[in-house]
C-alpha cells in the first residue's frame, strides 16, 4: 500500500495535494477493520472520506475552535444535513425569518416529513421563551443575519434552549470565524457556506459544519448515507482560500466600517444596517460577541423605489452586480430580486427587507475606490 498521500515521504507538501481516488487498496484486513471501526483516519471510498477533504476539515475546525468539522457540497447541503441528522417527525424547529432564503424551501420539505416549524423575526429573539415548547428540538439562527445584518445574542438563545433541551445551530457565514466563534458563545453547532469568505474567490462551492467529536460522527453518518462529500478539487481550492482568509476578513471589515460610516450620512440612503455603527440596533450585542471588527456585510436602502435601487446598481463601475458574498471583489444585489426569490412575494418583506434594499459584500479593493464608486452611483438617482 502506498504511503499517506498527504505525507508521501515523511514530510509535508506546502499545498494540500488533490487526491482524486474514488477507492483505496487495503494493505491488510486489520487495516480495513481499523478504518471501518474509526480507530484510524483511513480511506476506503470517496463517499465515506477523502484525504484532501479531511485535511480541510481539520483547518476549519481549528478556525472555529471545534473538535472537528464535516465538509459537504454546499452551504444548503450543510443546513439540510443538520436538519436530517437531528430532527424527526413531531419535533419542533424554531428558525428566524432573517436567514438565507433557501432555508424556506427546505422547511417545506421538513414540514412534509412531519417537523413542526415556527418562524420568528430576529428583532424578537429576546422573546424566544414565548415560542419554546416541550418538543422544541432545535433553534436555527444567523447572526449577523442575511440580508439585514440583525444581531442575535447567542448566549441568551443557548440559555433559553437549555430549558427544553434544544440544540442551538448558528450559521456563521456573514460573521466568519475571524470575527465570531459561536461555539464559544454557547452554540452546539456552527455552519458556514464555505463558498463565501472561507473560499473567497468565487470558484468553489462547499458547506461546513463544526462542533464536537460526537457531532462529527453523527453528521459523518448522514453525509456518507446521502452522498454529499465534497469533491477533492473544491477541497483543494478551499484549503488555498483559508490560507489568506484572515487577511481578507480583516481588510473587508476595515473597509466595510468606513463604507458604512459614509453611507449612514448620505441623503439617498434612508436606512442602513451594519452592526459596526454605534446607532445600529445590534451594535451592543455585536460588540460583545464579535471580535476584531464587524465583518464585510451590510444592507441599505437606496432612494425611495426599486427603480432607484436598480439605477444605482446599473451605474456602479467597480462593484459587481452579483449574488454570493465574502469574495475578493465587492458584490451587490437586491435581495428582493435574488437571494429571496425562494420566498413567496408576501414573505419577502415581513421582517424588514424592502424592494429598494440592497446587500453589499465589501471586497478587498482599496477602501477609497469602493466609496468613490458608491458616491458616483448614488449621484445618478
């Protein structure tokens, strides 16, 4: 049997090797037993595990201060794996409206399977006791939320959850592990769309779930069963992205703070949501649970109508009109027309989003060039 592909000669390559193998030769039946019993980190079949993927799982776990993590094919695959692993027919799930819109589509599937769901506005997170039931098994949240950057007190949610033995799952995609570590704040599991800031270059799709070793085992079972293991090339790209992640996250946060401070005083920006602003409703909580800045995401209203927002975006020269976030390039979109298309029209605005609300993901371009682009585009409406 060949040596470990990640350490072929007893030393480590400077980049994570791409191991494309679907299956592996066994040196003995004893080695096969040790692998299948989980005694050693070995490999049998790609749907079970892959050396490139496993290497990145350790990297992400370290970022989140977790025992381990499970990497899968997308952020929504990660969310769905958590639901399928820990919820059963008759269980009650509390989820906040202020979350990525595709969770609504998954909720329809969960309801078909017998899961009872309560949707809450993140503005009402302090009232979660009123929604708890004896059968509440999970509370799923994003903080800051997508797209309005609302902030939820993770420790307070955990304290409430303990009253009924519910699990707290935090989507940390907007915050990133550079700025916030939900496990340290009481979450049982933390989820990322690794497509976003962890990858950072608009060239891979992946999801990750980090937590305890027992949670790794539980989630690995689900991933192996349904076949959502990430491909090795995407895992390699994710490993590369993580090498520069902290530098990018710091730059994005610093620029976003400056951009938000400029926009809050602009006459054509009637509302802005960024937890780094002292006047933001979530600033006090964010200051306690986010470290090293407040992230690169914000939302704001442009003018008075959706046509104002469209004209503003049409006139941007440096910032790209595109979905996704956390990339090296600054990206902007109108959530009502893009990320929230998964929701029926009547549900898109019930928690504060307006038809002229835009979501901005600040990239690593020079701060002054981002602000200049915003200035000239706002002058067009």
